[in-house]
C-alpha cells in the first residue's frame, strides 16, 4: 500500500520523542483506500507492531455511529428529528433549567420553556451536560446498568441552559438518543446498531464488549507526558467505574482502523459502501449540514449532527475546505471527510489523556492530506 510519506515522518518523529507509541491511518478516495500505514508498537513490552486490525478505544468517535443509527431509525419512520424527547421519555417533559451568576455559580432554577428535541440531542444544544448531571448517576447504577435504567435519571437534574439557545459539547444527549432508538425499535441499542450500520459495512470488530480474540488485538493505552510511556492502569477505558453493560451513545465503543475506514468511506460516498446502501443520501446530508442557528457558529466550524462541519478554511490552523466534516476521540483518534473531493481519512492513535479534536497530530494529518490530495491537484491543473 502507498503511504503518506510526509505524515509518516511526523509520526516517526513523535514516536522517537516519546510523544506517542503508535499511529495508523488510511486515506480513501471514492470509497477505496489509496494510502495508509501503521507505525510504532501496539504493546511496548511485547514489542508488538501496530496493525490496522488492532482494536483501539475510539471514545467520542462513537457519536457519529450513534447518529447514523438515529438517522437510520428516521429512515424507517420510527422517529423524527424534531420530535420532542418527552414523546418517548415522559420524564423529560417538565425539565428545569439552571441559572448562573457572572462567576458561573448556580443561583437558581426555572421551568424550562423549550422542549428538547431529538435534533438537539445530536448537535449538543439540548442543555444536558455532565456539569450538572454527576457521573455518580452512572456509578450508583450498579454493575448491570443499562440505557433503560440510567437515562431516565438524567431528567432528574437541571439543564445547563435553555434548549436550543446555546451549544455545549457532551455525551449525555447521545445516551438519550440511544435509549429512544431502543424504545421505537424494540431492540437493544447495540443490536440495532449492528443490524443497520455495523453488519452492512462488515464492521465485525466494532463493539462495546470485545471477545477474547479481539482482546488479544487490543492496543495498550499509554500516557505519553514526557519520558518513557506509562501504561494506563485500566486496560479497557478511562472510565472503569461505568458498567460494561451500559451502551453509551457518546463514548466507550472499540473499533479498528479497518472498520472505521469503511464507515467514513460510506459517509463520503453518500451512504453507500461498495455497492451496499447503508444510509440514504438525505441522512448523510443532515449529518454533514450545520444544524445550529448562525449565532452559535464558531469562527471556522459549527455542529452538524454529531460531527463538526467546516465553514471557513484558514490555512494552516484550519486546513480543511468548507463543507468538510468529521470528529475525534479523546484518545486521539480522528476522522474527516472532504465531500467535494470524495476524500475520507481516518487516524488512530492511542494516548491516555489525549487532546481529542485539539490534537496536534490530527491537524498535521489534515494538512498533509490536503497538501497531497488537493493543493497539489489544484497546482497542477
């Protein structure tokens, strides 16, 4: 396979400087991989080289998978994006919204005026936020916690802001979305995800609960804060207190570079992967279109549904052209799609306490892909 040599040099330099232990990537055009590589060690003690088939924790890159499942449920006529959440979860009908002073101290509560919709769950504008819904809601739920047992407890806590008036990144809205999928489909969420998204793409290694064979391919997670990399104490995730039976919508799934490359390529090709339609073009368009009021847009990007959507290129800080979309995971996994050029790219690293979307390696990856596949093409035209 061809490699992106300029990016390989960046990764090799990072490994030599002990800023990372490994990284793998693919770049696809029109749904087919045109270059990629796996560099470094998946396990330092065992001297095991990283492979594209090695499992990694993809954290918040779980969110686009959840969004795809919700959009598929919409295609089946099971729900609408503008449906009120309380239609499916009555406990969310009478919510309270917190009030804060200039120092961000909560000073009071008022009855929430705007109902939360399914769309708001997917674009971070619902007001649901872990700042006011303590993690103990998960911890206290016990070893057999499920979406059905935990999600209703979110409604017992106040919202951070009036729904639709702000956007604040978080995981909880995606948990609620997963629970709604369970309610409308009559299926356990992971079963629905597998039937409608994972199996059609052949993503057999994407799972919340790796089996023994998959665990043998699980890359060791390391802290890389200077000096020798230090293995994370818990092998599976950075939230060991959360039950493995809880299928979180915004985090905690495992995947491989091979699997996620297929998912990204499917989105890039309008919902089709190698002749198999997984999502309708309208669903991909909804995911990749800015879904917040313009007043809530950032300087160069905004939220679609589960993904950031680029609306202004500012080289080199923001190398992706307008219309690009994608997202990252907190352990420094990353993917993006450039629809105009039919390019999808996926990067897998494995760093505990990483920077997610703020990873320097992610920006380097974007710049090198754009330079190789877009800028050079334009210059030669």
